[in-house]
């Protein structure tokens, strides 16, 4: 079974994202911290990583198990230039919070075919 790793330090955001993904048939592995995310990368077969902070992106990009996994920023960093910064540093896509559920599903559909 394949998983989406969701890394978010806010418990409410972590739960909301998990519920939305599970409703779409995704298996979810949650991590509230970078160390938890690194453990998950060792233990799960991850297809996609959703993350909320640039520091998470920078740290996970150095992990060998994450080298070929698309990462999507789902973040409150929604000021001018934030999207470009995330994309330039290696995110496959960017979803600003609060996000539109329809747009969220549309973006994820590019990474998971039912």
C-alpha cells in the first residue's frame, strides 16, 4: 500500500488534511515534526509528501528516501514570492492555506490516478 506523508506542526491542519486525503482514498502517514517525518520515510512506502514549512522541505530534500518523491507545500506562507520560493527550492506544487477543497483535490489528482 502506498502512502501520502503529511508533515504539519498544527494538529488541526494535520487532521483536516488527513481527513480530506482519506475521503479521496489515500492512505496517510502523519508527522508533526521533522524527526517524525524522517522516521516515516524509513518505515513507509511514500508516494507524495505534503508539508507546511520551508524548513521541512529543506530537511527532507536531504533524505535519500525522499529524493524521488514529489513534495507539495500546503502552507500559510502565502505572501508575494512564497509560491516561487517553494517551487525554486524543490516543491512540485504549492497550495496556500486556507485552501479551497476543490482546488486541493484537483492538484492532488495529478499525483494519484484512481
